[in-house]
């Protein structure tokens, strides 16, 4: 297994409930290192670009509205097999289907307001990290 980077977002439903530290504790307990982190208010343009792959889906408008409804915490995570490792600790998209102990099982409110984003491939991780970080903001 190789050391990889992945991109994470702690979503507005979590920042609104003051859960940044609680989510980060689960991330770190899973062996992932938070090597870049910034709290931002996402603009509509940033959210539309970030979720562009979902632009034809019926929930796209709702998703963009949600992601711009409050602050988010964008993160770069590093660890062994980080892309898959983080997807596992996040849990299923729908919290009702998420495994015990996963972030979404612990904290998510619904299939839309589901607390975290994590990249689905190493290629997408690199693209997503580049949208929000320069190398100067990352220290591994
Ligand atoms: P993920 O990779 O597990 O985040 O899931 P997807 O890539 O399928 O979807 C991206 C995001 O869109 C999810 O994390 C949710 O925030 C949102 N989403 C997915 N399905 C739905 C849905 O049926 N309704 C709403 N409102 N949002 C959804």
C-alpha cells in the first residue's frame, strides 16, 4: 500500500452543530493525518464547479444551496491508501445505510446533509485538492 492524499470537506450541517473537532477525532483515530485544513464560505461558483459531475441530477440545486448555506472546512488528508480508507470511515452516502462507527452514522442528518465529502479516486483527489489548496498550505 502506498501513502496517498485525499480531499475532504466537513459540510455545513457539521460546522453548524460545532462538530469539526468531533469529525477530526474520528479521522485521526482512523490513522489519517490532517495535513491541510481551512475553514471557508464556499461561493455558488465554487460549489457548482466542485459538484459539476452531478449537474444533471435532480438534487443538484439543493446540493449547491446546502454547500453554500454556511462555512465548510476543506482538508487534505494523508495516510496509507487514504482515498479508500477515508471512504470507509465516512460511511455510506445515506446515513441510514452507514456502518456503525462511521462519521455519517455518527453525525449525518440525511442523505443530503451528510456531514462529510471524500474523494472517490486518487485522480479526483488531486483535482479537488488543487481547487482549494496550494502546496504552501499543505505540510505533511
Ligand atoms: P458521496 O460520494 O458519498 O458523497 O455521494 P455522491 O457522490 O453520490 O453524492 C454527492 C453528494 O450529493 C452527497 O454526499 C450528498 O450530499 C448529495 N446527495 C446525494 N444523493 C442525494 C439525494 O438523493 N438528495 C440530496 N438532497 N442530496 C444528495
